[in-house]
């Protein structure tokens, strides 16, 4: 989607804020002994109370309101009876729709007490996201995003999952521009258009390079097996840089 007027922008800001608030409140509610289904139910109520619906459930019949991935799970974890434990690395991915407009955000957290490597990985995962965001400006190549994130990962001795890409969003959950690499990609030749709405969501890992199918039709695991974090914002590209839509304030 390319934003063409203020009405569209305000609608995108509203659903972006709803997703961000839901993510933050789910993270604050997370505690040992809770199941991932219980955590998902918190997210569902927050979305519904705000007049929004789960995007993966609406678009793809995903069996949950949010995606919750724990430890060895990289993405698309199904909420269920898994009980959260101290030290677990948990990724929460919230995407939703309201009044025909979509937004998408995600973040990873360690349930206290934090493990050293996982805690540092989370801090650097946030940094990797902002390294990518800082490359966004109307007229710049999309390739600069992946190049910058790749340089950050290499410098800090991390790997990136190279088959989970960013994507356009706005009038649907996944739309043009598709398959936006958050790793160095010599084939990426597209240019960022003014007003373009898309996500940036690097998957920073302690050795994983690929996401493969897991125990069900949805859950993805890192290959080689390694702890992996994801941080994601939905943005609008402008001449002054990225306008981040998925902020709680």
C-alpha cells in the first residue's frame, strides 16, 4: 500500500497503535506457569476490545489470535498448552486489522531470570531492527536495509535467517512489495517509493541460517538449531525517513 491521503494515514496509525499496545501488554502479563494459550487469550481480548481482529486468523485461518514462539521456535508458533518457564525466550508476533487496514509488529523477550546469551541477543536484535529502519528514505534502494543489517550481524558475530523476509502491508497482511530481504541480497534492485507501507523484521540468530517446518503445519524452527530473535515494526517511508506506525504512544 502507498499512502495517498491523511485519512489512510490516520487509519494506519490507529491499527499500528493497537498492535503495539497489545504486544506490550501481553509482554507485561507474561509469567512462568502461564500457557501460551492463556497469553494468546490476553492478546485476543485486547484486540477485540479495541475493535480489531487477528490478521493471521482472519487471512489464513491461523489457530490463534497471535503467534507465540518459544526457545527453539523461530516463528509462527501456535498458542497451546506449552507452559512458560523461567529463562524461556519468547517471541510474540501481533498483526491485526481494523476498518480494512492492517499492521504487524513483533518482539522477543526473556522470562526472568534472563540467560546471558539470550538477554544479549534480545538487546542486539532491537539494535538490528533500528539499523535497518535508519536506512529507510524515499528514493533509496531497499537493498540498503539488508546490507546494513547484514553488516551489523557480521560485526557482532550473529547470523540472519535468510528465508523469513519483510513485506508490504496496509490493505492486506502481506502485499507488494513482497520478499524484502533483511540480509544482503544482490538481486534486490527495487527503490523505496514515497508513502510505501511495509515491515522491517530481521531474525537475528546465534547460528541459525534458515527456517524450516516444525512439528505442525505452522511452526518454524531454526536450521542449524540456535536461539533466534525477531523484532518488527510497520512503517511508512517518507522523504525524512521512516514513520514508525507500531508504537504504543
